[in-house]
């Protein structure tokens, strides 16, 4: 059974599309749990009340927990053998569950699956923003499902994170006792995955596209990047993980974390936009500190 967990806060229309994409799966071995982080729109609860689908569970938090804490609530609710933390605005292709179960059956020791992903914009049209073109360059080239692990995988991800977090499939055995850090929002995904890799978990990279990742300006990663908060959190995390991996005996991965070239280059691309916006000019100092530190 593949369990799809959705930490919800966002556009209700995108959520409805995400739910429909789960219901359209060719493989019926799935369960969907939506955890509403106290979003102020009664139409969300009304939508789920009208579904009458026993495979779907809707939970509403009594108060707003925030991103990382709501991810942790989702993790605690997980019961399936395979678990996905689906973004509330992303879409599964009809064969997503079927392909994920098939690939992971062929790699019984793997902890994580990264399926093939296409990127869409806010309206659902395919898009190729600069950041995603960079991800394509960083991602290892494979012609068939390939298992990656250890320091080489950690080094690759620390040079530049080419994963698409909402598309990842985890074996629950690897996440059952691994809590999300509530002090992280932006690097929550990379931190969680690298924790699994550091502890011996492997990742299967599958080139077959079965997932649509929605990239739009309203996302947290986009807004946080502009105001500099993303860079501050990234800087703290890279320093922390570099020290940890050096102690762990992975010098190449530690060096990649210290250098963080892709993160620095990304910060440089933010400077022109910050300079053009008077409300964002103060963030230039934080951006430059991230580049040069």
C-alpha cells in the first residue's frame, strides 16, 4: 500500500486537482490523508465531506502548526508501507503508484525513490525555469532505474539539490522514527533525505516521468529566496551538515557542503531583483553575505 500524505495550506483549487490525480491512479493500492493546517476556507472541509471515498481521510488541525510541524504531523499519521508527502498543488500522473510499487519491488533494499518529474506553472502548463534547468544538469544521467547511496550521493545532493521532494517515495521503515526538524522550513527536505542517506539508506533514481511539480511565484521557496530568509536558513544548515559529515568520515560530502557553489550562484541571481525593488534592498546585504561567507 502506498500512502499519500498531503500537508495542506494553499489554493483549494490546486488541492482539488491534486486529490483528483490520486483518485485517477491505475493501481488501486493507495490511501490518501490530507492534513489541513487550519486553512481559513470552509470550502475545503465541505469538498472532502462530499467525496464519500473511504480511501481518503481529511484531518483539520485545531490551530495552525506551520510547515515543518505539519509535515511532522503527517509523518506521525503514516501507516502505509510506502509514503509520499505530496505537495497540495502538485499532480500524480495516472501510473505514479503503479510505477513506484514496481520499481521499489525491484530494489527491495532502497529507502527512497525519486521518480521522473516534469515541471508545470501555476496554470498547469509545462515550464522550464532556470532553477529546474540547473537541476537537470546536476541530476545523474540514468537510462533505467538506478540505485545511488553513501558519500557519492550525499556529495551530489550537497553540490546542488536535484531532488523534487513532493515526488519522493519513502519506505516507512526509514521514516518511522525520524522526526522532521521544526526549526527548518526551507531546507527541511534536503535535511531529511540526507539524514536517511547518512544512516545507510539508498535512493533509486527512475527516469520515467510520473509526476508534475508545480513551480509558481507564491510558493514559500520563491518568496523566502527573495527576502533572504531562505539563504540564512541554508547557510546555517550547510555549516551544520559540513561539520557532521566531516566527523562521520565523509570528507568529500563535507567539502561540498562548505563550498555550496550552486546555493551561492543562486543567491547571486537574486541581487538584480532585490536592487530593483526598494522594499527588498535591505536583503542585498544578507544575499551578499551568503555568497561570500
